[in-house]
C-alpha cells in the first residue's frame, strides 16, 4: 500500500472513531438530561417516558428511586405500569425476589401485558422454579393465542426439561402461526427426533432448509436421514455441507460413518484422518479411526488408535476397550486380549459380549475349561 493511501485510510479511521466517541458523549448527555428531568418538582403526571429510557440504557437505580417516590401518589390506572417498571429495575439489578414481588403486584392491578408475563417467567426461571414459569407462560399463551414467540419460548423450556411431546405441540403451533420461519420448523424437527418420529422430523428439516438454507440445518437434516436409513440422501447432503465447510468435525465424522454403513471404509478413512488432524485428542475420532482401520484390515494401526483414544479420554471407556480386545484377538495376541477383557469385566461383569469374546479366545487357545467357565458366567448375567 502506498503511503498516501495509508494516510487516507488512517484519516478515515480517525474520523470514524471520533464519530463513535461523539455518539457516546451524546448518550451520556441524554442520560443526564433524563435524570435531571426526573429530579425536578413532580409534575401532574408520572414521567414514564424518561423512566423507560433510563431502564433501556440499564440505568436502573435512578429510575427505581424516581418510581418509588411516585408510587404512593400514583393513580390506580398507573399502578400496574409503575410496579412493572420497578420490577424491570430490580430484575436488571439481579434482585429476583424483589422483582417477582413487583411483577405480581403489577398483575394484581390487571397488568397482563406480554412484558409482564415475560418478566414474570424470567424471574421464576432464574430462581429455578421451572414449573411455575411454565404455568405463567401457559397463561400468557391463553391470553395471546396468536403470539408465536410465547409458544416458542414455552417449547424451548419443555425441550430443556425433556418434555418432548409438550415441546413438539408448542413448536407445531409456532409453525402454524408462522409457517415460513425456519427456526420454528427446525425446533419442531428436533423434538420429533427426540420422540423418534423420523418421517415427521425429515419433513420438518426439509421445510426448515427451504426457508433458511443454512449449512447447519442441512447437517441436521442429513443426520436425520442417516438415522432413518436414507444413507444415499444423507451422504449427498453431508457432501454438500462439506463443500461449504471443509473443516467441520461433525460433518467429517458423520459422513465417514455413512460411508462405513454403505460398505465404503476406504472413503471413510481420509475423512477421519482429516478430522484427526484438526482435533488429535478427541477419543471419539480416534476410536472411529481404529474401527475403520480394522475394517480396512489394518489391525496394527487400529490398536495404536484405540490405545491413544484410551489415553486421551477415559481410560475405562468400555466400548473402546472392547474394540481393542477384538483387535488383539484378530492378531492372535491372546494374552493382551485376555488382559483387556478381564479389565472390562472387573469394571462391569454384565458386559455379555466381553464374556463371549473371552470364551472364544480360550477356545482358540484350546483351554476349554476356562472357555466353559466364561460361558457359564455369561448365563449368570443373561
């Protein structure tokens, strides 16, 4: 870049900074002006406008002091709004019980606005009373039956609480009210996945992708189709997603899994190798690399990956330990395989496949007494 261009860019940048500083100064002046207005001799009406502006700028204490001062002389028609604004101030300061008291007082004066219901639910959620928050939002839903945002929030709470059918009902209602909203269709699909309604989830993800076209939605749709057994469709979607985001670990791993199910481990291996290069300490990726290596007949390499997976993650991961034992067995490393299987059964003696493999290894060693003992132990836990 030429010096002249650099000087010009610096000048433009300095101008932008000056404007931003100016804006900040003006905002501070506005706040001071509103506070001064509230401190003036009280007028005949309550200065709601200035109080709301201060709350919007998170200047809670000054707004709260003013609202408390006017509360005793407020008209009945003003009481609900004063209490609701006080509730907003207390909530903003983290005084949840105080905020809850104010919002309940606002509702006693028949303030059933969307703001009141939302703030009431916010207080209860932060206090950990999820059931009460759900009750409040259910009342809001009855008061505002055409409001999709209430249903969506209620659906998310049900989803978090693992009430998946209730969550699905809420998200389905959202889709009816706002049929072109991608996020509503996507959350409906997620609830359907949890309930194993795979056909419905597939259709919902399809609608979500139509309206948004995001890579994230495409990935979830591909995942749904893989669960449903539509492996070719899932593969094509994962490949399209990978073209947009070549370093996405989930796509690399899941597409590798699809290739493996399609009987194409040679296509799965390079995807997992790339995932490993991006995240070399992930035990799941390492386990999958071991599995694909075994499918390709590279048992020695598979053992290395399984050992590394155990060292990077939980050294007592029974799935990885069993896979390692299978590798040892296939390579004829009986002693190592027996040691791993004994370790698995010491942790959990109810692992049927570990007893079966252990019995098979003793059969290979022609130690039939030990083999029979293993099968008898298996019967105990059947």
